[in-house]
C-alpha cells in the first residue's frame, strides 16, 4: 500500500513557552489515516492536515464501542536526534486489542513506517525542554453506518500527535491512592487486557469519587473476590515487599504495559527477585503499617514511574515510609528516562531512531 502525503496549507502556531504545554490539548499540523473495507482490506493510506473526521450518525463506534487505541512517545534526545521508545511493542499490542474487539489487524511494518514518516514531517513539534515529549495516539474505530450488534465491515485507523509538557513539572510528587472496594475495572473473560475506550469510561465514576475525596488515583481490586490488587486506571502497579518486587500477573484483567515490561527488565538486572502474583489488599495495608512494604510505584507511558505516598482503603489511610519517593522508585525512573532521552546507552534495543 502506498502512503500519500498531502500538503498543509495553513500551519498552526506552536506554543513558544514549553512550560505551558498541557497533556493532550494541542495537536500538530498533520495526521495519518487509512481506511478498511471487508472487500478491499486496508486502503487509502495518507498523511493529511489534522482535522475533524466525518462520521455517519449511525457509525457503529458511536453505538457499540468498537474502538481501540495506543499511547507512546517520541523524544528529543540530548544529541538533538528524535527517537521512539519500543514502538513495535505498542503496534503489536494494538493488533492484540484489535483481535479481541473483532477488528482488523494492521500491517505492523507499514504502520510503523508511516508513523516514522509522520514524525519526520512534524519534527519541529517535538519539544526541547527537559521532560517534554511528543505524545502519539494511534486509534482505530468502526465507521460503518448501521444499527445492529455485530462486527463492523468498515474502519478508520488514524494517528494524531500532541506535544506534551513534563509530567512532573514541579518535581516528582508521590500520589495518594484510593483502593476501591465498590467498583471493578475488569473481570476474567472481559476486555481488561485490551486497550479499548470502554474500559476507561467504566473507570470514570470511581475516579470522580476518588478525586472528590482528595485522592489522586484509584487502585482496582479483582472482580471475583474484591481482595487482590490489580492496577491503577492509568498505570500498572509494583510493590517492593520484603525486598522482592511484586506485581499483578497478566491473566486477562491487567493491561500488558510496555513501561511495565521495561521496568521488569531493569529491576531484574538490578538483582531484584520478581514475583508476578496476586497481592491482597490486606497485605498492602498491613505491609505499609509494619514496614514490610517499603515502596510502591506505578508505571505507564504518561507518568513513566509514579511513586505512591499513601494508600486509603475503607476510610483507613496509611503512609508509605516518610511519604516521599523511595530510593528504588527514583533509581528506576532515572534509568528509564536516561535511556529514553539518550543520557545513557540503550542496551536492550528499545530505541527506534526517527
């Protein structure tokens, strides 16, 4: 399939003060888009000016939520070059999500090549300041116009780009986490491991209630027993417990995080024993109280590594250590971001040059 490049006649003004960059508020001049039809397959791939999509009111994405997306970043490295962090992993996960949602897979090499070309054309949009990046959002939606519960026959796949500021603009701050014993995020046999919009819509009520109570994030428990911690809405969770690293296993209810996978590799190389097992909420609260739980942190594309300062469960809150980011958390954050921004060599083959 040929990639067509369409001209941009009216480029947008960029934000000069990169300290004012917000997350997902400004978008670049161009976007990638291609179309799918059951008879034709994927076709009409192009990079075109960023703009609204034209959808029929009966488009099935609007009624039956056939939709998937991804999130990754492009970085301006210390030598001035541009690079992506593990983009093939994101595209492979995109296809796994597509399979789960009965949507067509994409040609992974073609999509990566198209993404790289898009970023080359939008290179001036990649910010230069410490901690900033260009956020990348690949998306697929069902576009066929019909009402009825079945997989659609037509789809749009597109990629948009957004320059984003440093997540921790005022320095890394530990988050206060509310453990929900009322709502659940995902159940076995559901779509929990797919990166689909419905999972996130289902989390909004709990997140809203947590925010109203003064918490930063919600930590979900398993759906069957509401006993074992799984993940935070935007992060996989890690616990330094008895000098071992414990994280939830991937059994269909937890997202296969790319940053999670990277953190596991780095932690193994640091010499930590890893346990991918169900950790009960009682272990978390008791461990924080008696000192067995030394640190906890989340991993995700947006935050990279996010330290946890306290957990709250059933109106009982307990602080981890002195409430400040832990030594391991900060070491892991530095190692990962040093690789992303080119401050240390990439020994793992995670960096793709633009």
